[in-house]
C-alpha cells in the first residue's frame, strides 16, 4: 500500500552556481599531463606584481607627467614660510625683539 509509505527526503547536494571546483581540478590535472607530454605549450607565468608595475602611469598623461617630473624637496609656500621664520629668528637674535 503506497498510501501509508512515507518517502525519504532527498539528500542535500550542494551545487555551486558560479564555479565547479571538482571540474576545475580535473581540467588542471589534464592540462598538467598534456604539458608534460608536450601536447600543450608551457604554462604562462602566474600573476606577479612586477609584471604590472608602472603600467598605470603609461596610459594616463597626468600620472606620466608626475612620474617624469619627480618630486621636489619642498614646495614654494613651505619655503616662503621657512624663510620668514628664519628672518624673524635672525632679527630676534640680533635685536632681542621681533617687533616690526
């Protein structure tokens, strides 16, 4: 009698929507084997930071100008303030006061 027989629930089977790790591992093993036998060319090198270093400044004019120009030790507003402070220090040393 099928009326009183309860069905067993389906077992949980996780299926990744975006990646299939099992398939990727299998493809990697197959590709490694083919590279060893010479059917495929050698693998390209993995990501390295040096490979992309300096590429951004090549394609943007502002970054290129900044990289070529270098950085000065101090900018002119800072130099102006330092000169004024040194002048005030010199005046204080010579006269004993900083009044203008």
